[in-house]
C-alpha cells in the first residue's frame, strides 16, 4: 500500500548545507551569474541568489548536495536562445539537489523538447518554482533510482504543440511526488505524465482553463503504483483528448500496477463525450472513492475499477464555477456524503490537506466529510 509523504514544511528536507561554503549571486556579489557559482561550488554548498532577471544563465548541476535558493523575491531565468547540451536551461545530474524560488522560461531547441529543467539522475526537490512557455516544462530521464519531488510549484503554457511535449514528464524513475502545485494552459501535451514506479499526486490544481489545449490532465501511461488524493482536475472545453485521467494506456511496465484515487474534484467542460477515468484492461487494479464529478463526462466505469462514494453534482451546486471556484455550496446535496475514512481501502487515501490557490496547500482542520478535493464550503 502507498503511504502518503509529508507535505509542505514536513516534506523531504533540503540537503545539508556545507556551512563553510555559501556562495552569493547578484549585482555586486561574488558571482554575477548563477552558472558560475554552480561551477565553483563544492558538494554540499548553498547558493543564494538575489531576486532579479538572469537571462541565458544556463548550467549543469552535477555536484551532490547543492541547495539553490532565491532571496528578496523571485529569480527569473529566460533561456534567451541558450540551452545546455541542446536540452534545457539547467540539466541536473546529482543527488540531494534542492531549488527554491526560481522561474524557468522560454526554452527552445531544435528537437522541440527544450525544457526548463532536464533531470537525468539523482534526487531533486523543487519548491516554489515556475516553468512557463518552454517546449517542455520539466523532463526527466529514465534512471530507475531517481527521485523527483515538486512542492508548491507552477507550470503554465508549456508544450511545443505536437502533443508529444508536456508540462511535466517523469520517465521510468523510482518516484515522483507532486504536492500543492498548479498546472494550467498546456499546449496540447499532458499537464502531468508519469511513468514512475511510484507516483504521488496530492493536493494540486490541474486545471487547463480557458484556452488550454491539454491532452490528458493526468496520465500514468505505464501503470505503476499511483496515488491521486485531493486534486482539483479540470478538463477545458478546448481539450485535445476526451479523457481526463488515464492509467496504463501504453501497457503495464511495472510488477505492481495500482491506481488509488480519492477526494478529487473532476470537472469536465468538454462539450460532449468526456471521460473522467480510463484504466486499460490488464494486470492492474484501480480504486476511485469519494470523488466529486461535475460536467457531462461518462461515469466512473472502466476496467478493473472498484468505485464507491463518488458523487455527481450539477454546476449550481458549486460556488462560482465560471471563475474556477469549485467549492461545494453549503446546501449542496453532496455535503457530508463522503464515505468514512475507516471504510477506505487504505490510510493513504485519507486526505489531510487541501489545495490552496495559488500553488499551495493547507492542513484540514477537521477530517474530510465531503466528496471532492475542497473541504471548505462556500456560503449559500
């Protein structure tokens, strides 16, 4: 069974800093370019970067234990026509790397897969970072030992437009964890596509919104062990695919293939023939419990699925759906209709937090009582 990771400040700690090696980057500092500081750093160093714009500041992060942190505001890195090895603004090949407060923008390369970050091996923690207008937001390799954790980040307007490049693509890595993050306005690709052996998608907003042309909002094409809890998942009217969440569509590549979905709010704005969930027949099992279903998509009927406590509601049961406020109204018929936590298949499906816009999450004050991701009710 999957056990949920800690979220927010309790999640995996940044790498231990080498207190003798803190490098400063910014106007008048020891380094004016981030890449120069990365190249000069020793393993375990902390690199502190003054807020501002650093166009074309590309780098290979290949020393274990580096911690990179913005101070005084955000650090903005536009590719400005540059890319490491024709791949990305930054290429990460190291363990225990943490990056906080950086925005990566506008990567363009000849193979149409230019990423804000290419994560090739090791372990990487991203906190409060943004990926915008890249051909691919973040792209990982297929290192079977790699671990990627993403907290309170934003991905928007990424994708080349060919349906083969995505906001976030995790290859066949050991584990992907995404929490408190905001994905929106894809250019034909997926909002999240994960081939990881284990995928933890917790308390996020995956909403393609007006003008978005995402394919799947959430896809696990190779199966694996996937847990999706407390996510707001919205399919736009201009989507390029009828299905919102897909599991195993390209065949099952892992020894264990299990999907657990609970307390998600699934919003279908497709004009017709939408599908909330597709699970490919095969050696897999799926559970869908206490999800809130809105729109005209087909009910949760798919291969190898155990479904319980999923409630469909009309648009007028929501606070302000035209403004993406999908809280239940206090008088909605779904209020209080969630199956009790003790009856869920395992404890990992019990939400302890809820998404807070933009790109954050907060602890639940009371145990979840309502189906869907948002436990705070809107006034009548």
